[in-house]
C-alpha cells in the first residue's frame, strides 16, 4: 500500500505592532495590558522591587514592556556579565598592536618588528570598538578596553618618538 503523504503546511503569524493606519493592533494592546496587570500583581508580592511573572523563579527579573503611560526600565551596567569572547577579541587586537610596536622579534632576522601605521590602525579599531559598545559592556570588559587603549597609546607615543629620534640621528650622520 502506498503511504499517504501529509500535506506540509505552515502558519503565518502577523507580529507587527501597528496596523496600516499606524494604530496599535488590538491584540497587542490587550497583551500589553495583561502583562502590566500581571506585573502589578507580581510587584506587590515581589521583594527587591523586581517584576516577576507567574512561572518565574523568585529573584528572576523580567523587564516588562512599557505601556503608553509607563517609563521604560533600563538594566544597570553591573548586571551584564563579562564576556569571555569580547575579552579574547580585545586580547587578540592588543597582542597584534604590541607586536607591531616592537614587542615581538621578527623570526627571520631576530630584530624587533616595527610597523607604526599598522599599530595605529589597530589602536583606532580598539577606539572605535569602545565608542560603539559604550553602555553595552560589563564593567570588567569596559575597564579592560580602557586600560588596553591607554597602555597602547602610551607605548605608541614612546616608540614613535624613539623612532623619530633614530631617524634624525641617521639623517644628521649622513652628509
């Protein structure tokens, strides 16, 4: 007997918040009202002022979507856990910049490798990373980034000053 194939179907769910006229959809407004009511009930029984919903364990905080008259809640920066991946990215860029600033010898010649332009570009990348992630990092990640950038900029200034002095000495030595 041939097996009957079940017809594969899928369901399309409209998740837009607004109608074509720009009005808040009724089901979304009702859902927000239910969530606000649940939050109000939970906040009356909650300790430490955190909003919880039924089914959540005590101490587990939930940010309730803001209604028309509510103010949005902002999570404090301290609640963001440090990211090992972010720290590894910063470490990778730092090591490359340090190597370009003479921190690592060229394996072929044994002499210190110096690439001031490359180091400057990596320092600029780290600056851009700090600017773009400002307010979204854990305190430990932010502190690491600020410390690394400051240290690399200081080293860059010292190395570029020493390189400029060495170039001036070479230029004066040649007639």
